[in-house]
C-alpha cells in the first residue's frame, strides 16, 4: 500500500480529485494514467492474501446526514459501515440462502408463536465484552422502540418485544404476537444488527471485523482491524470508507489510486477502467431501481394512471441503454430469488396506445408530471429518468426530470416525492414487504396500503407450510403487480471496480463489493 492513503498529503490529493471533475478520465482515455496497474479485466480474488496495509473504498453518495447507526442505514456508505462494524444473527450466503452468523440455531415452538434462539459462544464485542442474551434482547428492543422506531421496527411488529426472555446467557425466547414462519430471514436483514446492551452511538461498539476509529459525515470513516474477532481477522490493518456523491470523482480517485476499490462503476466506464489495468467485478443480484408513484397523491391515486405509466416503459430498451446490457428486464415485481416469486404473471411490455387510452379514461390526457432522481440513488438512476421521459412522449405524457444531489433527494422530502426513483438491495418478498410495501413500513415510498394485499401478507406470515405460503405470496404479488405504485423495469447487475493489487472479491447476490465484506479484502500495492 502506498503511504499517501493515510497522511495529510494523501487527503489533499483526494480533495483535488473530488474537485477535478472529468479531467483525469480524459487523461485516462488518452492512455496516460498508470494508477491501477496490472492487466485489467475481471478477477475472482483468488490470489494469496497479503497481510496489512490500508484499504480505501469509495462509496456512492454521502452527506452530512450520514450515520453509523446500524439500525437506520439509508445510503450506500451507511450500509458499508454497518456491515463492517456490526453483525446480525443470520445472514444470506452467496446463493441468497439464510445461514446463522451470531446465532447458533433457532427453532419454533409447535404452535409457531415463539422461537428459541441459541447464540454462538465466545463472540467478543470490540470492548472485550462477551456477547450474550441480554445484548440480543436490548438490540431488538432498540429497533422496535415505539418512541424512536428504527428501520426494522415494522418487521419486528410481530415480535412481543416486551416479553423477550433470557433463558440463559446464550439462549433467548422470542415470543410472537402471531405466528411468523420466516423469522430467520427477517433477522438476516441488514437493519437487524446486534449491539451491546449499553450501546452508545457516539462510541459505536459491535462484533464486526473492524473497530471504529473516526467518522466525519459526508466525508470519511476510518476503522481498524479487530484482532480478537471471533472468525479469521481482517487482512488489512485499516479500512477507510470515503463518500463520493459524484460518479466521475469516484472513478478518478480509483484511476489515480487515491482509493483501492469503488462501488457502482458507471457502466460506460467499464472498458476504460479495464484499459487502465483495474479489475471489474460483475454480480447478478436482485437489486432494483424502481420508479415510485405515491398512491395517495394525484394523479397517481388513480389505478388507471399507474397502469398507464407501467405500460409506457420499454424494458428491453432500458436494459440496453441504461444498463448497457448489464442486467435483465423486470416485471414490476421484486425479490426474484424468492421461491415464491410469481413467474406466472404475464410479462408486461410497452403498449403506448393502451397507455393513452387509460390516461384519457382517467381524465389525464396530455399528463404533465415531474420525476425526481439523483446520482446518489446509484448508477443509471438519472439515465433511467431521462429515457423514461423520452418513452413517455409516445403516450402524450410530458415528464420533467428533476435531478437533485444525494443530500436533497434523501433529505426532508425523501419518501414524500409524488413521482421519483429509489434503489433497493436484494431481499426475499416478505422481508421486502415489511420494509416498503405495507402500511407502517419505514420506507413505504408509494404509500401503499391495500387491505386485500395486507390480508394475504398476514396469512403468509404465519403459514409454516412452504407451498401454501408461496401461494399466498403469489396472490399478494398479483395485487401489487396490478394496483401497486412501483415500476420495476429491470434488475441491474452490480458492477464495481478495484485496483489490480486488491484481492478477495467474489460475486455476491446482494450488496456491492462482495456484500461490503471488507474482512476478506487484501491490498498488495
């Protein structure tokens, strides 16, 4: 690792890159920038890892509202920090199957109204405290606190948190208000981290592979390796997570080796980055960047308008142009890895004539709407909005694209935009519903509250027969497909980039950069 990553002159150079706009990209295109070195192309990270050094990662977005709170992450850097400082009871593996992490096992009672959780023994927090049942109980109560509900509070609505019981130091009884069949999947969500019972956000303590050192919202976070980590400790000595609201600045920083890896490589830069000797990591997750329509706000309170907007989209064109082929078309449904995913619904295709008909019937012929987007949402968000606006003209609809910065988009009006965009990580269907598609969900950006849909979801929650549960969820998906507020036009490949001297990256189905598992990364340059 070069020394400039953790000294004042290195910081000064990074700020120069941030201000420099496209200058370095232009130089790189001329073949004059040696920053990444190596032969380029794709890399599975199979090299023998080198110990030590500083890993500097550029993450998309960031603002003064950045957080270290693992129970309330919003943007990419928030998630990256949470994954490395904290851990959950369960996680998803490389095939998006649930497996235990801090949990050793969990079994339901015969009536499904309680689960018995057994913790892994010998796990230490960063301050030397041993993980025990009290920490799990305190974490779940912090998430579900009615006075300050966290992002996972709606998911934990099924849990009787007041009656959580410590059986012994490693065993917790989790009582439920109603039976819930997929509790392991719910507890595997990124917002379900376990923190110590005396958790203080000003001095965040977790069980993750890195220890908090410093945090400057909107700029940079610094962590050090946790040598007493219960699994194999991280390869690198330090981890720096750096905010980059601007895509060009993030690429420039990689090409000049101010950072070692970056998430969300702009797709048009793939070949350029490879030509400069950097590596490109391509994964096929279930991540989606929907257009969102508020159902309680005109004109989207009319089902016919929402149907028309979905019929405007030319999905193959979106994948070709916005994603440059790095993705697959969607069908206004999320959670493609879920066994309950409804493959029986007809693939929705562009039908401008029918869109015009529906809009006229709804009294909105010649509709004129504003679509709010931001580069902070992720790669392709602005291009999606712009291409949708072009496609909408064919149905007589005028779409005014409003491009905002990350701080504005995820500011006070987030979840209130009448017509906007957003991004979601991979989740299974019921877990995603708990986060965004049910009344009271923390990120219900469409303000969706359909009683028939809610009834099916409630039935599915308590159905332990997988076949019967999947049928209920397929019926719920059909309702959301027909009446919901999302336009899920596609699933984009996750495209990240890193310097040739960085190892340990593998494709994964969820977060960028190998699910942000920086414990596995090594730096040899």
